[in-house]
C-alpha cells in the first residue's frame, strides 16, 4: 500500500510470526488517536463483526489491537487494518471466517494476520486487506493533510 504525506515512515520489524516484513507506522493527532481508542474491535472480530471503523484517506480501517503505555493511563499505540466490501474484493486469499482462518493457520495453509478474514460491518460483509499499520499519537495537534 502506498500512502503519501507527512508523518509516515517505514519500519522493518521482526516478530515471532512474520520475519523481514515491512510495517507502516503513522502518527495521528491526539483527537484522531482517541477516536481509535473508542472503536477497538478486537473482541468482536472472532464473532464475525466489527464494532466500528475509522476513516483514513477515504478508506475504512478497523482497530484490531493496541499496546498500553505501562502506566495504566492510556495507550501507546494501536494496530489498524483496512477492510473493503466483499463485493469488490479481488485478493489472492479466499475470504474465510475468523475460525476458518485460524484453522488454516494451524494447518500451515495460511499466514497469521487478518488479511482475508470476513467480518460484518454496517450489515455488509467486508474483508480485511493489506498489512497491519501501527498508529502512534503525534507530538503536535496539527491534522495531517493525508487524512
């Protein structure tokens, strides 16, 4: 995914599931960062739907997780993933429910992550696409022009 604008950088990240992938990190102003906090959907995705989504650059994103600041007073960052309607999905992976996806992962037929998972959003089936994006709170209050 290509995104243009201020405050975006690429970061090489290695974790226990995926090696040598590139993840995007973006910084958002505090009000937009707080909006993500109010729309976390990690607990509803296994049930097949998302609570809510945020709009960034005219695309729908779902907050799929986050990391607390260690002080018990807020969040350090969130992970978001894009969703698109199933009707326009042309990805390589067949769309699967959360449980079907995890079975395929256990059988080494699919990579970990959210790509290709079906969820209901606004009473329309959507599919997760692309890679996770890490969202941090920017130091300034200025809204980025790409959003």
